[in-house]
């Protein structure tokens, strides 16, 4: 009958040889110049790792600054959208354009029927009406104020230099254009 032996007993010769090999390499490394080279390589690796870490930290700080600027911009844009979308501002703008709010009974909702609506639209197509002239656009900009100074000129006509408000009956006559005679030479 065979009795299983512990694993340690079976692998004992192999572990001793492996230990001898690694011990010899470590002894050679620690005793010679290899130790200095190993420490030098490890120190250079640590320095490069720290430099890379500092560069990443700088990029993270720059990205955090950019994120803060973008968040402020987004907040400002959201505020602008909220201000522009306010019902009161839209109603005031519509009133300036001459639009008015419909009465509650005048509001109707349409039901969309894609097939039927397309067919009806195709039936109703007509040639353009060339007699139709669209209304002129409403100019909401204020008229510019004329700030030029006009200097009085010397005239010999006393009615032109007299104030117009002195005689109310003469005021319309003074502002009316003088009749001109068109005569043709006889000859």
C-alpha cells in the first residue's frame, strides 16, 4: 500500500537548488557594482515618476480652472435663457411689434393627421398672387436726434427774422410757400 508523502518532501531537492541560484545572484548583486546600478535605476525611476506626477497635477489644476470658467459661463447663459424666455418679456416684445394676446375663446388646437394633411395641402397649392404686397416691417428703433447747430444767416427780409409766434393770424401765411409766376417770353 502506497502512502502519499507531503509535498514539501517531494519538492525539497528542487527548492534547495532554486534557493542556491537566487542566493548566488543576490549575493553577486549586493556585493558588486550591480547594487549601485540597481539603486541608480530605482532612483531615476522615482524621479521620473515624481516629475510625471507633478505634470499631471498641473494639468489637473488647469482643467479645474477651465471647468470653473465653463461653469460660470453656463450659469450666465442659463440666466440669459431664463430672462429671454420669461413670459412678461415675450409679451412686451410682442406688444412692441403690434401683436396682441388672443381672447380665450379664439384659441383652437389642431389635430395632426399626417396623411390627410399632406393630401389636403397638395390640393390647396395655387400659383402665387403677384398683386399681394407684404406689409412693410415695423421699425422699433428710435429715430435719431439731429444735434447739428444751424447758425442764422443775415437776410434783408424782416418777416424772415421775426419770430413766428408774435402774430397767430400771420403765422400760416408766413409758413406757406410764396406763389411763383411762370411767364413765357413773348416772341
